[in-house]
């Protein structure tokens, strides 16, 4: 598998997205999936050219139509189970050629 580019987006691109990035990186290491994960603020998110963009329901409408191949929306970054499930599905979609 090629190296995935992933952006985790919160309001300011600092605290919450960093916490979620750590969970995403942990999952990707566990699955041995090569990746580059970054944090971003909601204002910059639409222009990010990444494979997967992850944000919360609260911010998803503000992003509208991102360049990302997969747009993952979770109820809360604190729910690691949901984050892992949605990320896993997005990776599977990319592997199957869906964008």
C-alpha cells in the first residue's frame, strides 16, 4: 500500500486535532499502514489535498466539499471506536478505488 496522507481538522488545528491525530497514528501503526498525518484548522481544511480528511459533525458543514478523496466525519474525537471504524472504512474505500 502506498503512503496515505491524512489531515485531522478541529476549530483551531491545535488541541483537539492533535489528540485525534495521536489516535489515528496509533491505529495506523497497529495496522502497519504507512502514512503522513497532519493537524489543520477548519479554515484551511477545504484546500488540503489529502487522501483522508477527518473532522467532527460540528465542523463538517463548515468544510463543505473538501479536496480530500475520503471525508470522514465522527461525532466526537473522544470516541476512539468510532474514529477507528470510520478510518478503516475510508482506507478500504481508497483501496477499492472509491474517492
